[in-house]
C-alpha cells in the first residue's frame, strides 16, 4: 500500500515537473511597440516568478504569479498550462481541468494539456474522461510515454488489465520508468493469478 502510494506521488512529481521552463523575453518582445514591450516584460516577469515559486515548492505563490501573467496576456497558453500544473499538484483538480480546458481552446494541438487534464480526471475518478484525453494526446503524439502511462492507470482502475498492461508496456518502451514499474507489477500479478 505505502509503496503504491509512494510510487503515485513520485509519478505526480515526474509528470508535472518536466514541462516547466522559463520564458525567453527576447523572443516574446520581438516586433512589439514600447507599450506592448513593457506589458510583455511584465508578463514574462510574472511567468518567471511563477516558475521560480514552483521550483521552490511554493505552489500557492506559483499559481498566483501565473494568474498575474494570465491577466497581462490571456492568450498565452503556457501560463494556463503551468498554473494547471500547480493546481494539479495542490490537488485542486477542478481548477486544473479549467486551465487545461482553456489551453486546449486556445491551442487544440497542445498534447501535454490533454495528458495533464487526463491525469486530473484520473485523480477525480473520471476514468473514461482520462482515457479519452490520453487517447487524444496519443493521436497527436504517439510517442508520449506519460499519456500511455496515465491511460494505463485509467484502464487499470476500470479493471481492463490487458489494456492497462499494453499501455504500461508501451510507456516503458518509450523510456518511462513508472510505465516499466507498472508493467512489471501488473505482469507479476497476472503470473500469480491475481
């Protein structure tokens, strides 16, 4: 039980840590007027504050900083996405889902938004939605190891063990250690007849 819980916590940290990266201010300000330039600088500053707070583990302050970045530039998907990550880690799954919904509305091909929203649905026990989101992510990027793993978790929760095992195996083949662990555990349980 504790090992499974520890593994789940490690998975959450892995899934939501790998997608955060600071903003390149020069890239954001290219071709802007002075007023737009200042606004974009403020956006980048708030985004970077959110990123820094996230790295420090202060998820509440991270979410607040990402909110300020969103207020300055509501069309930037990254702010919603990263605030969603912070909300997910705080267990605020409805807020995370709302942020991922916004990301997907702004950019329907944002693969990680589907995977992370799928994770939030999984945590809420909405397994069909989790599976659907991860399947969409895999249509967009068939090499998304975390999407296979999360979808496998959804299948496992529904008792669809063969489908779960297949997804865990694929996740493992793509280099996801948690996928390898889940595949091994499920295969061992099958061999033991449980």
